[in-house]
C-alpha cells in the first residue's frame, strides 16, 4: 500500500483479477480518503461531551461556595438549561449516526474502486484477445492474397479481387494498431486506479473465465433495498436528523414533569432548621423572571425546528426516490448480465463454429474457382466479427456481473 515498486512487481509478472482487487483496496486514493473521513468522524465522540463536562465542573465547584455574603444559596442548577444525561445521550446517538454514514461511504468507495478495477481488467483482457484474433485474421488474409495473386497471374480472377483483399488487409492492420493503443489506455486506467506513476509497467492479465450463472431477478430486489450502501447512508442521515430534532425539543420545550421530586446534588448536612438550601424543588415559579417559563430557552428556536422537520420530510422522500432508482438499476444491470450470457452462449456454441466452417469451405471453393470472391471476403469478415463478438460478450459477462454487484451493493 505504500511502496509503488511492490505493486509494480505484482502487475508486471502477470496478474489475476483478485490481485488487482487487493491492490485497489490498499492503494486507491478514494478508498484512503474515505478511511480518513471515517477516522475523523470517530473523533467527534470526545467533542460532544466536552461542553457538558465543563458545565458539570462549574456546577460542582459553585454549588458548594459559601462566601458569607448574600442569601448563601448556590448558583442556578444547570439541569434547568442543560438537562443531563438526556441531551448528552442524544448527542452521542447523533455522532453514532454520522459515523454510520461515514462507514457506508467507505464501503461505497471500496465498492466503486473494485468495480472500476474489474471493468479495467475485462476490457484489457478483451483488447489483448482481440489483437490475437486480428493477427490471426491478418495472416489468413495474406494467405488469401497470395492465392488471389496466383489466380490473377493465371487469368482466373480479376485485378479488382486482388485490390479488395489488399484493402481489407490494410483496414485490419489499422484496426490492429488501434487495439494496441487502446490497450495502453486501459493500462493507464489501471495505473490511475492504483495511484501508480506513468512509467509503471503493467503486464498482461492472466485470462480467467467469467462466471456465467445469472441469479433470480425477484430475489435481488429485497437484497438491494437492504444492503445497498447509498440507502443505508440515507437512513443513517435520517436517524441523525430525527435525533437532532429530539435534542432541540428537549432543550427548548418544557418537559412533561415539573421536576418537583428531582434530587439535586446537595450536601446531606443541609437539613433541619440550619439548612441554607432545600435539597428538593419546593416551588414552580419561573427562574428567570415573573411570568417567564421555567425552561429559559422555550420557544426560541421554533422556526429552526420547523425548518429541520421539513428537511427531514424531504430526506425521507429522497430515500423513496433512491429506493425506486435502486430497483431500476438492479433490473437494468440484471438485463445486461442475462443478455451477455445468452449472447456468449449463442456465439460460443453455434455462430463461431458455423462462420469458421463457412470460411474454410469458401476458401477451398475459391481456390478451385467454384465461388465468387465477394462470398469469400464476406465469409472472412463474418468469421472475424463473430470471433470478436464472442470475446466481447465474454468480457461483457464479467463487466455486467460487476455492475450488478455494484447495483445490489455487494455479492448476492
């Protein structure tokens, strides 16, 4: 995770998909940033109790003062303004929800990095296989060109047929160069995901067969609604906002009880006729002035509460919207996986074999002069396109599977 040369050593010798996934988890900058954010959110636990601890110390130190002047009563009790431990517990729950959301963001960052690495792996593998197929096709076209040259020299074919072969050969040679450059693009994508310098050498990936099973669609919907990290993050933010509202209501609204039986931390010695202060509440008059409520902050933040309640309602609607989007994403990703599986089976089991047989038959027939040159070129082009389509659908299987796991929120 810290030394790029070690990651380069893993990539240069030929890597499998699991190697790339492990390197992504320990080297991707997005994953590291999410880990730092989670650690930062954990530091909020000690901050939420800091103010309350100071107020507790103030109460403890000032309640016992006996200056010898005045009424000899201690200062106003802090539970009138800061009702411990209820508000403190709510602060802790708010931080817990924030940490939960940060943890889900870390899982999202890891999931997205893994998906990017899988897509880069399968695309890189396809370009390498496509180069191999195109190179093989180029050799076949050169052989066909040699056959056409002999037939042209003997007067059995026209110069136009020879020109067509050379055109197809030049076009295929240019496409082969394009594939080589495209391979460098995906190698650069791997270096970007792994935070490696541009000069890092990326070796050839070891070919793996993609998994071809397709899960049941109906079973994926409840799994996605429960496990998709975006939904869990939004639920955590909703829980955080609910507790913020509850904390605000606790601090600015009067409680259900008048606290007449609330025991204060007074010295037990203050009893009898010499007691300077009652250990229990004996009156319900306002503590801040005539006609004012006992809770000094009552009603001061009603507008803030109404605003926060509206934001909470909006966040709940956003959660419903995201749930609907999740269902659609799962359906769309499942469709791509199912289509890739059907297309891979079609090309792998039937189309490629038939197109290869057609190419071989047309080649032999052309050598004996029993088929038109246009049919020969069509058979060669069809075989090339079908071979490339087969390899593309195999790569699409791996890509579609990773996208489905991305939509579900993990392996099902």
